[in-house]
């Protein structure tokens, strides 16, 4: 490939010009263009760490699940020694898929085409009719194993990358890890999945969902307006002094990251006042955490927090914890409190990925998480309420998945594709007073800063040829 071909699209547009760094605009065509999609497979999905699932989906030796890293199917399997391996699900013989099952258990993965066999860790075991040396004499058995990805487990979540010598997962998270730990590494036993993930196809480019996940708070006021109006969610009459539609509990701190990660840390004061009738400033950090444990934790589990967090982290968890946000490139988390008719709350821990399936299609995957040891009735309630809110037919997801296909179609129009996505609501207000956490933190309701950082990292990866 020539230098020109690597930097330009076939119509002559420079990849670097897809984003105007001065005016903070992104060309709408990036949401539908096949060439850009193909480059993303190489430069983005071939380089960054990607979420594939949770280790509790494959608890036993031989357990496996089939997942995707970009367009590539991968086999996520637990070997006899307990280690989790991620291998390209493509037979090195002639390209058939090794497994066509979504999940299962086997010690030996045998290709259905000509019968080559592989271990859970991807090693080549052998081919049939051994006396004919079907796998040939040119390559050694070691050379005929499945292509392996680099794997990291974080809070039990399985991440993998094709960038074998690239940055560690810790480096990839950077300062944002300080906040993600408050979600995924809270208890001694850790999280587990509440069953296999739900999945559905949305006819939209993966970036429509990916960039929104980088903490777009503004759309919640319009697209999800009902969240402030309906039933137990109603916050009518609480917006005075904050601007027309804003209530106290929408305010907080937004964490941006040079690697495109984003977290919205949202003020718990209103909820604590409602539950206790007291001013939260009169309560200690511990009292606040016991009154309102982090979503999905019971009051009994709160003692374990001190085993995992610094005083500064506990302070943030009791004051303005991260509740919604994303991890680059295609992850959103929502660790929320769902209001109940009696004024109490039920925790909801949802994690989604938006897996690309072509320039105008994504697969939405939704895991529901619970802390191990969650009482069965609470677990059942969390699953039901999370499904209703954030599942494939959940009230929130129906809103979001209504807009993404329209944006993708807009990006295909001869006139529409000339427009831009705009990220000009940048305030850089700085951290809230007394904020003890690291990273790029801005106080207020929501900003374009987080999504702009998401696009800046997209731009960095897409314009990097190495
Ligand atoms: S393609 Fe797999 S054994 Fe031939
Ligand atoms: Fe949304």
C-alpha cells in the first residue's frame, strides 16, 4: 500500500481532515463510510483493548464462548489450568470457523471441515489420518496453532487486544482506572454475570452508540425526558436555580480521558437527604455509604469497601460516584439507582458493548452484573428492573436505538454527508472544590469535553499507521 493510500480515502479526503481540531467538528460521513469502517478494523479494533465478556460466563475448564473483536470472531476459552485464552476463531488450514457454537464446553475444538483439532489455549493438537500427515511437513505443529490475542482480566471482565506489544490495560485506562475500580472492583468476592448477555441488532454505525457512551448527558434531557417526569422517576419542581430542566442530582463531575474513556460522577446529596431527612454534610463518609450503598451492594457488603479503596476514593463514592459512562471504544456502563414507589432504590448494574457488524449495523450486547453473594430476591429484582430499563427492550435503550439508525442514514445522504457532528459545548470548568481524584475532571451537569476526547483518540488511532 502506498503512503497516499494509507492517509487518504479514495475520493482524496485525508483521514486527518475527517475531524476539524479547531472548530471541534467531525464529518458526518464517518458514520456510514465503508472505507473508514475498514480502516477502523485495522487501526482501532486491531489495536485497542476490547471487552469480550466476564470470566463467570466460563467458570469451568473447557468452557468457551464465541465473541467478536471487530469483525473477527474469537474463541474465549478456559484451559485446564484455569487460564482464560482468546484465539482467533479461524482455522489455519482453510479458514473455516473453529467453533460455530455461541458457547459450550470441550477440551478439544475440532474444525468441522477437515477435522484439525485445537486445545482451549489455541495450540494445534493434530489432524485426522495422521499417517498421511494431512497437516503437511512444511510447518511445525507449533506454527499451526490459532492466532492468539493478549488477554487481561479486570474485575473478572475479559479484555483482549491484537496489539501484543502495545500498552498494558492499566496504561490504556490511565487515570480513569481510579474511577472504574469503584465500579468493577468493589467487594472481596467480586462481580458475576446474571446469565448470558442479551443481544440485538441495531441498523446503525457502531460509533453513533460509541460516542454517545462517552458521557453525553445532554441527550438525557430530551430523548430520555421521561426519566425526570414519569412515576417514581419524577423530579418535577426540583429544577429551580439550576436551569430549566436540571435538578440537583444531575450535577456532578465529568471525567475525560486522553484515551477516550468517560465517566459521569453524579451527586448523591438529594437521594441521601430523601432517605435520611438529613443534610448529607452532617453525615460521615461511612454513614453515607451505609445509608445509600453503591448500586447493587447491600449494607452488609459496605464494610468490604475499605479493603479495596483509599479514603479519597471512599469520599468520592459517598459524594459523587461514577454512575454512567463509557470505556473506549464501544462500551457503556450504567451503575444506577432505580427509584422505587416506597422511596427506596434498587441497584442496577448494566454493561453494554456495541460490536460493529458493517458500516451500518451494530450488535448491542447487554450484560447484567451482580455482586457474588447477592441475596436471591435482590438479584431477581435487579435482573427484572435492569432488563426493563436497560435491556434489549428496555425503556432507555428503546430511546437510544431510535436515533442511531437515523444518524447513520443521514450520513449516507448526498447532502447529509456534508454536515458535521459538533462538540463545541466545551467548558473546562475544572474539578469541583475539594475533589480528590485524578484525571481531567470538570464540574457541572455535562459537557462535550468527554465526547470530544473520545473523537480525539479515534483520530489519533486512525491517523497512526504503525
Ligand atoms: S478448514 Fe479447518 S480443517 Fe480444513
Ligand atoms: Fe441514552
